[in-house]
């Protein structure tokens, strides 16, 4: 077994778990999660079986976009604790044999960052060119038609210096000018600061935004725009994102990581699969894992998902390692998208596909999006487009630990309200219920981490129709597994053409099936999934 695993790195063999620090565990009663709170819950993560923790931003920030507007890349926001708390967290993570990934936000800073304060102070300031400044058009309007992801134009007028600056997100988040070598060096130094402390890598925010068209050409109109969509989608961002030069930047970032031993980089990239592949870089010298968001964005239909998996497997570059994501802090939770029963099937899919899975905190207990009354909405995306129901707050609510007040998250008033059912749906209750979502996650992770076929083996599609999909995971010299998933609520059936595909159900979304023998025909109830250990 050892020889089969040696060629794989920790991030290829592991399971990543995303923590949104504001919502994980509060240690001081201010209603906001913090680093000492995360430390308190590390034993839970070790028990669950995940191997790496990714923390959403913890840096000093005015919090216009909840930490994605950074005013100091080399510190810790007092809300989350101190630099000493961070050092303790890193030490405790490593003590448990886990890895720690930080969020890196290189596309933009806060408008309160010292770099931007200098840049906007005058046109001849040495840091003027660290951001994207441009004269207005003759009629005084912005330099082009680019839009902000969070609503409105992408340009903000600066009265003091008589120019516009570009911001892909909030006006409080001015975009850095990555064409400037000094900006690149400054960000590489930020990476080294954290790598020298011992962090194991970064998840890089909006990687595909990092460089823009040098001519600042207008984006074309999106012919498929519908009124319910975010205003940003009125245009196709062909000139404001995914420019060819971005791959040089990603390669340079990778070179910084390669100065250290076994450090890695995940790229946040919302692009079609063929464009996504380019982020692996030439000869695999780009991002180790360009995030694959297909399971977040596709309709939950077996034919589409089976086809997308096959397409992804087919276009991966030589040596490119796959990865899969079901949820994150920007998207509705999987349980709210596909329903409680299908979320169990989704968990089985995530943890049996080839490649590195990422679990969003709370998904392992089936947390749902929590309705946040309009007057309590805090997310700028929701506030800036109030009629479109685009707030990300519902998927960012506090972790449900127990039936105690505020679900054991805080002794104070939580920054966002909790789900009404936290007394029934929480870690404490699910830990002792062998039929719970948490129990299913734990067993799936344990099996995945124990079996080379599931951890690093090959993927082979077997069957898909309008509701079922089936595939095999196999590694030479090890047990083989057949995974069959029913993505609909009604029963599904299929006949195995290959008689060698007989075996015993190892894990099922409904445990009553476990231990049963599978031979010629497979009959699955609605919302059922099985992992079959195949006979030799």
C-alpha cells in the first residue's frame, strides 16, 4: 500500500474543511467567532477526520466586505484575536497532524490600506500606480462600462485627484494594479510572511480577476441577461477578468510557494471548465487546485452531473489533480439547494469522487440557509441589490454545536441569527445518532482515508440515466468500489452489464442497506446512495 501512496502529496490525499471564522465559535461573548474559538474546536475536526483547515480572512479590516477588504496583510483583526492567538492556532493545528490554509486576497485591498491612502493622496505619489487610476471620458463619465460584482459601476470618482479608480467589488475595495512589479513583490512578501510562520498554503480569492485588459476596452452586453440576475451579469466580463497575463502572475505566486517544502495554492475561479484548466499552468506550474465549482452551479440532475464529471476528468492536464466543492461562504448551502435527503447523496458524491474534496462548515450536520429578515441583512451584496435575494448571510450563520442557548456558539448575541431548529440539529445530538448526517460524513471520510481506491484511485464511469449515476473507484492491488447514486426522490433501477460488478454494500445513505449483497440488478429507493465493495 505504501508504495501506491508515496507519490501523492498531503493535499491530494486529504479532505479540506472551510471555516468562516465569524461563525464558527466565539470565545469571549461578543457574538463573533474568533481564533481561540477555532482552537477550542480542533479536536472535533480531528474526530471528524478532515486533514486541512481553510480559514476565511482574519486580517485587520474595516469589514465593509467582512474581511475581504484588507487594511493590513500581516496582522490579525482584534475581533478574531491576536497574532499570539494565531501562532497558538497554527501550533495546535500542526500538533494534531492537520494543515492550515489562509485566505489570500491579492486582487484588491481596503480603501483604508496604507498603500491606497498613499495612492489617492496625489497623482505623483510613488504608490499612485499601485492601483488602477484613469481619467474620465470627455463628458466626465467613467473610463469604460465595467460593472461592480456588488452592483453599480466598477469605477469610483476621486474628487481630490480628479480621476477614477477601478473596483471590481465595493468602492471600499480598490483593485491593485498587478501590472506594476512593485505590487507583485509586495504581495509575494506577504505570502512569505505567512509561509515563514509555517502556514501550509493559501486559498487565493478571485484569482481570475487579478489583471485587466491593458486597453480598458468595454465589456460586451450579455445577450442572456435576465432581470432576476445580479446587475453585474448585464455584461460579459471578457476584458475585466481572465486575461492571458494572469497565468504569468499565478506562475510567479507558485514560484514563491515552491521556495518552501510542500506548500500549496488553491485558486478561486468561477470560469467554464476549459478556461479553468489553464490555471493549472504550463507543466503544472500554476495553482495546485483551481477550485472546481461545478457541483455548486449545475442543476442537480444525474445526466448533467455525470457528463460534467466526465468532461472534467477528460480535460484535466497531465498531472493535474482534481478537486470538488459542494458549498462555500458565497453560495446557498447544499441542503437548501437540493433538500435534506439529497444532501446525503451529495455528501457521498463529494467524498467518493476522484480528487480533493472541500467541506463547508456546517454542511456535515446538514445546516440550511437561515432566513435573515431584511432589517438584519449585513452582506453588502444583499444590501446593494435588495430586490434580488442575493444576500450571502443565510449561508454564513453560526455553527450549531449543541442545544444550549445560541447553539453553544456564543454566550452573547450572535452576529447573525441562528436556525430555529438548532435545538434538534446540532453536533452534540448528531454525534450520538448513527443515522445522522454527521455520522454519515464521519464514516464516508474514514472509508475514503482508509481505502487507496477512494483516496487516490482512478475514476471510471459506469452508468447514468435521468436519475441514477454509477462509477467505479479503483487502485491497482487494492479493493475496488462501485458507487451508485439516485439523484431523484423516486426509486431507480439499473442492470449491471458486467457480471464482475458484484459485491457488498459498505456504506449507504440509508444504513438498512448496508451488508446487503449486490449482484445483477440494483434497485435504489429515492434519495439513496450506496458504496459497494466489489468482490475480487
